C-alpha cells in the first residue's frame, strides 16, 4: 500500500499498473494476489485506510480534543495536523474523488456520506439544533464536510507556512460563515 501511495504522488490511480506497484514494493506480481484480488481492491483498501484516519481524527475531536471556547479554530487545527500527517492519503483521495476509476469514486462518495451522517447525529448535541429535522441536519453536516474537504485539499497544496496560515485564516472564516447562517435558518419537517 505504501508503494502504491508513493507512485500516486504525481498521477491518478487509473494510470497505475500492477507491475509498477509490485516493482516499487519489491515483490513479484504473483505475491500481489496474496493480498489483493485486483488493482481495484488495492484502491478500495487505500480509500478505507485513508478514511479510517479521517474518522479517527474526527472521533478524537468529538472525544474532547476540541477547545470548547475555540471549536472552529480547534477543528481547523486538527484538520491541518491530520492532513500534514497523511498527505499522501489526502492527495490520493483528492485526485480520485472526481476522476479516475468509477468504483473508487463511488467508494469515496460513500465514505463522505457516512462521515456526513455521523456529523449530523453529533450536531444534535448543540443547543437549538436538536429540534432540527433530519434533512436539515444532514444538509448542514454536508456543508461542513464539503468545506472541510475543500480546506484539506487546499492544505495539501500549501507551498509554505505563509500559505498554510492563509488557508487556516480563510477556513476559520468559511466555517464561521456557515455558523452565522445557522442562526437565521428555521428548520421544518
């Protein structure tokens, strides 16, 4: 898997061959099939591992790593740290999310829907949101998740500390803007 991620630094999964992966991993092609049924199976495992890291990061935030007086800033800081720790995964997800192999795009969308659903449930803990309809909570969660994915992609592309700080500043403003919209929204069934 690490060999595939190294090869995916500069290209899409669909441009990757089994022979390249096995050569990079230092194994014979037949050994690949002891671990994976196909290249698509490798891609699905990479997606699972990438999103497992994201889910772990989000669970950590829900488990108390967020500073209650700085929820937005803490969230952005956790996201920045998570992207920096696993850049190769974010690069892979960002590239495959909108192009490439259909089964991988579908798997990524499924993972994003699961994360959105988990967040919608978590949002009911906030005052005022516990009376919102499921549809509205899912819509709000989707706004947050899509914003965070865009922020993660921008972080992954940051060239230096100055660019990263500018992304952080913009991210905080974007999330605050979503929160400002919450106060004016009236949820209905």
